[in-house]
């Protein structure tokens, strides 16, 4: 049983960040990624079927650790928990979300983009954070700079990361894992090319090894 965000992020080097437009794609997409070695999945709340997709994956793909992304309100967090999400990710960090996650004992990965954001997260005893949008806010240079004043903090950078720069991030001491959408391209989802998605996931795992 996974109880902390640290345990979750230790399961794989990449967390697929998924936008699911068609509910029928949820289970085969999750299955393809799990078969490729990426069991921790972030389903973003960017489409009308996102909550139903979380529920479908949670009930039909037991090997997957399905979480919710793009959480911007406590209502969304509650709805996601009810749908079966095992962790939550948000693009920023608010006191309301941090308090709600703690109350639910829900593994929570808040987004940060500045030293002030990191300090706000630390006030809520959150020291594993999502740097977002990673490339736009300075990428690896930003992470190296944050390591000085915040040696206790570790990150899951997300945003602008792909196969060409993933090792630059994973090579940093304060990076646990990375988030990315390249392992599940929209064109492959539309074409239902699940085998290619499995191959992309496998390639990411092998590259990170």
C-alpha cells in the first residue's frame, strides 16, 4: 500500500501526464503504459471525462497507480478522491489544497515555480514538489539554484521535458522523477496505437536506467 508521495515517485523515473478526451481510451492507455514499465499515471482534469477516466482505470487496471493532475480547487480534489485517485498534483500550491490533502491523508504533489512557492509548501511540511512549468522557469539551472537554500527539497519537474533532455533532469541530486506527455502522444491516442505507447514507455525506462 502506497501512503506517501515519496513512495509513489520512487516507482518509476517518468510520470506520464495524460489528457484523455475519450473515456474508451482510458483503460487501454493505462494498460499500455503499465506494460511499458510506467505504473504511476497523472490524469489531468482538462477534459470532461477526466474523473470518469480515473474511475475506470482505478477499477480496471489494478497495476496502475492513478492520480489526478491540474487540481486547482478543493472540490476537484474531493471529486478525484471519490473517483479513486490515489494521489493529487496541482500546478501551484495553495494553503487550502495543502490543508485538504493533509486532511484526507492524500499523497500530494504541489506545483512550484519560485523560491517563495517552495517556502509556502514547506510551511505545510511538503518537501517533495513539482517544478512547473519546468523549462519555462529555468529548467535544470533553476533546480540547481534551488538546491542551495532548500537542500531538503526534492522535485518532480514537469513541462517541456522529453527524451532529449530527460537525463539532464534525472541526473540532478534533487530530482526524484520527471513528468512528461511524450510517452503518450496525442496522435497515438487518437489512432489507438497502444503498442507504440508501450514502446515509448519502455524506451523511457531503459534510458533512465
